């Protein structure tokens, strides 16, 4: 059974105190309108949320919440997978849709990260992974990704200037995205290079920005012109230093291999990609792991502008997590939303022409889980 992307929606990614309920309504309404169906046409819902206790909402029973919001009684499955929750929820939804011959399945990702939180909450919950195993060793996310960046730079000769070019590219793209956290906010290379050091070699502008937001997608058995031809998911060890090679995330490699094989294509066939740039070195490493270049040659792609909006392979036309914003569980579905706009010719000044194949790459933790989806223009 084939799976098609029928509709998608996204709220503004921002720091407003708008409730999650409102954000969810906003993106689901847009997805339903794009799909030209009503909520009564949905067979099941897969939803991802981090259930942050400190966001002021204190709601953990997400399925019944959505049932009440939309006045429906259907299967609603919650899929928590950290920052990779949106991609994992989509992977689960595709499996359900195909196994049960479901006509339309709705996928939602949402989180409210910016509220009246304390510094302690930010450090222990938003910046850190597992409290006992990782945080006691100082392995909050910036530190883990800094270690990965150091190893990659030592091994392959990447520089802080390369990281700055990733940040600049994604901020330039977000400047054109009305839903992005940094929409119409100009960032210069000088600002990036002179920003404070967070965890060497990572500076402030090498780190993605937390925010509030929601995104939704509708997958269907109806032929719509956008087919999801490949979907791979893989997990790996919890921390990056447990792995044989810190400079390659095997979860991405394995998920991509599955997705490419299902789609019957290779990396060179991809025309546009949305990658999980939680930190700028993650984007560079992902170029390698997804096969967009030979191992260790990612710097040449960013230095030569090949992944710019007008390059051979535009990456993160949306602005990515770095500048579009990163509301955790919404991120993976927001990538699908961007690709939906691109396929439909609705991306405005970010529009990339001539797209046949697109790729979405969503990661949880420092490479702990990865979902890769390949989309194809089928008409």
C-alpha cells in the first residue's frame, strides 16, 4: 500500500504564551484545509509531545486531550522520542496506515518550551538528556555536541568558520520564512563569529533555539502528487561517547539506508533536504552520514555554497532548527511541512524549482534515534 502526503500545517514558532491547544488547532486546521478533508475523515492520530512539566500546562494524557479538542473517538497514539519525536511519529503512522489500510492518518507534533521557567529548569530539562547517566557526567546537549564537533574537526579538518557558514545559511533562509523564530531578523557572519562561546568550539549561534510551536501532517492512501517512498528509523546508544566513532551517527546511516532502498534511489537523487541541525556540526556530519558527500568532506559543500538556497542541494530552506526554531516534538513534522510547501510551489522566496525527490532527517538526542523520510513528486 502506497503512502501519500495529503496535507500539512504549521503554527508560528515563537515565544508567545499562546497555549498548546491554540497552536495545535492552528496547524491542524491548515493541514485539514490543505488536504481538503475534515477531522471526521481521519482514521487515527499519532502525536508526539515531550510532556514538559514546567510549561504551565501539566497535561500528560495527550490522546484524550485531542479527543476532547476535536470531538472524535478514534485511535490516538502518543510517540515520545525526544527531539526526534515528530519523525518517529510519522514513521509509526506510516506503518499503521499501511497495515490497517487506513485512508487518512493525522500526525501532530507540539511542545511549549518557553514559559515562566527558571534557569534550573532550562539546564536540567531543556538542555540535558537523561538526568543520572548523562548529566552527572556534564553531558548536557551542548557539551555532547561540542565533543562531537571537536573530534570531527580534529579528524577531518573542519573549522569554526565552516560552522559559522552553516549558521549564516540557515539564518538567511529563516529570514524568508514567516513561521520561523528568526523571520526577517538579519544575522551577519560577524555576529555569528563574535557570539559568546557556549561549549568550545560551539558559540551561541551554533546552537538551535528553543521555542513554542506545533506542526501537523496528513498521510493518505489517496494519490496526491507527493508520495512518501522511503521511511527509515533506527536507534543507537544513548550517548555519543559510547559509539565506536563519535564523528558518524550510525542511527542516521542505518535509517537513511532503509529509506533509500525503499525509495529505490541514492543520495545523489535528492533535490532538497531538511536536516536536523540542532547544532551546526550536526548538519555537517549529516551531509556525510546521508551520503551527500564522502566521509569527512562536508566542509567543501558549505564552503562552495552547494547547500545554499540557490545551490546544487538546498539544505534547510526553512531555516532549520538553528533559525526556524526547535520546539522539540514539532520539529520533525515541521520539516515535512516545508517540503510540502516546496512540492506545491508555495514556499515563496524560499522556493526551489525542479524538485523530484526530497529528504527529511529528524534526530533525537545526540544521534540516539534518527528518522529519515524520502518524498517523491509522483505526478
